[in-house]
C-alpha cells in the first residue's frame, strides 16, 4: 500500500512539474504578442485586478484566512511584492522593449546557479557534487538553446537589466519564503500575492494614465490567458512544488523554461529552432534529471518526503 502511495505521489509530482514548466513558459510568450498594440502596464492591471477580486471572494467564502496571524499576512505580502509584482513588471518590460523571449528566459535561467550558491549560507543546505554537475549541464543546454537570439534585438543594452531584475526579484521572494515560518495554503498565498500586485499595478496605471483597457477581443483573451496560466497555474505550482520537492530541485526545473519558451516561440512567433537548439533541449533535460535524481536519493530528500507524508496524512490543506 505504501509503495502505491509513494508511486502516486511521484506521478503527481511529475505531472505538476510538467504543468509548471508549460504554464510558466507561457508567461514569456503571451506578452510577446499581447503587448504589440497595448501598453504592458494596461495588460498587467487587467490581468491582476479582476483575478484579485475573484480570489478574495473565494477566500472569504471558504474561510481560508481564518486564524491566520497578521504577521503571516504581512510576510506573504512582502514575498508577493518581489516574486510577482517585481518579476512580472520586469519581464513584461523586457519583452515590450524588444528583447527576444528566449533571451529573457536565458537570463532567467541563470537563477538556479545563483540559488545553488546561496542555499548554503542562507538556508544551511548542501548542494552535492552531482547536483552541481547537473546544474552545469543544464546551463550549457540553456546557452545552446538561445545563443542564436543574441544580437537579434534592437533593444538598448541597459534594457537587459530588466530580465536581470526579474530574476533577482524571484530569488529574493523565494528565499524570503524559505526562511519564513509562514505556512499558508496555496489559495491564501496566491490570493495575497495577486491582491498586493494588483493594488500596486492599479496605482501605477492610474498615475501613468494607462488604466483604460481597449475593447478588442484579443486584449481580453490575453487577459484571461495570463490570469489562468502564468498567474493562477504557474505561481500556484511554484509555491506548491517549492515545499514538495525542495528549492534545488525546483530551481533545476527553471532550466527547462528556455527550451519550452524557444519551442513555443518557434511555434507561435516564428522564432528560429535549429539542430543546436534541439541539442540544448537534450542537455537541459539531462541536467534537470541529474538534479532531481540526486535530490530524491539524499537522506535530506527522503526526510522531506516523510515530513510531507505526515502533513498529508494529517489532512492539512493549509500547506501547499
């Protein structure tokens, strides 16, 4: 019975990981065609504000915030400012100024290596030699995937600081979550992050005079897509997987964003997809597999799985 339960958990984790990669990658692709005729800020406001209202209504009806301390709400609000507002604003800005989607994903994909360096001093965790090797292989794969896109953009050099800022914001938000003792559920976590992000974007849009949305069907389709996939699905899975598989394994999955984005860019935007790109896909997959296998075999990984099992046996829905 325990073997069947363990197998089911593994299958759920794999499916969730694949869904995370696909939905997170959509966050690079949708802005590329959705912001051609509309300001990125306008799309961001209407991506978050209606969703925030809907999520708050669900939280109120379900009682998901019942008994949660104000300190925990403030902590999650701070995490949301970095991981969602800062990240989304920088990514949309980068795509809007003409930086190729694969290049944005490439700069973002440096994040796992930075996190691997920081988990020791900040979280007291150890990244093993085989995991370092997997991260290095994944990094090479990412470079192969998007190397052809460098130089294809007319964006000024300073604009490349935007995807760097996005990466830094997500790293800060992730480490804030890992170092905190807050244990809010996925619904409440996402609701807080979306609400804080919506509030800031709303104020900025009003000040900038970019609040009024166009009446086009394509705009509202983009609003629905960005709300459902890169917001609800991708961010919800990010926090859920962070606690389920750990920070190193989750960061390794980010190496797959560049290949997924490149594949989507080739299919939807006509961006180049070559044999070198495919080789990069393979190296990314090998690197991620190495990190995940080592993580699953370490005593720390097994202890984490045991702890997760105990929480699930207890029926807790308050932990992602």
